[in-house]
C-alpha cells in the first residue's frame, strides 16, 4: 500500500502564500500521477492540480495563475505552491496518488491538511 502524508497547511491572510508538500511511501512503484484535491465545508472534494510522471499538468480553473504543482519523481514527493490566496481557497487539502495499472489499491489519499485564508 502507498501512504501519503501532507504538510504545510495553516492560517494565512488573503493575498498570502503557502506551500504544501506530500511525501509518498510504501509501494510507490505503482504511482503514475500525483495531485492535490480540496474539500471545503458543505462541498464535494474537487481537483486542484494534478501532475503525471510524464509532465502533464491539470489545474482547476479557479487556481490557474496562482497555484503551481511540482513533483520530485525520484522521491515521490509533490508540492503545491499557493500564491495570492483567497478566502474561497479555504479547505482541507488532500494529496492524491493514481495508478494506471493498479485499480484495486488506487487511488490513495493523504489525511488532509487544513488551509485557512482569513483576515
């Protein structure tokens, strides 16, 4: 099994920045894509950004130009740099790992890290 651990969340004022990180361990050879999702109170979990091992990126329209996803394939670590944060970015952010071949054990999810944007 793959384990994912997020860190870097916290409280930040509007316009500020945070950098989230996620470290994968376990059977990481099966991982193809890693990304970030978020879930705000009363809302469904939604995709924020995704990065495949081939360098393909997907961003939610609401974060384009403000957030940047990056990945260290050798260490199976993924980061989310969040700039120009808005109150509507407040959510629990979850790290995600996907596999193109292992459908029984994936996707995998981290425990989540709280991001609160408030003045």
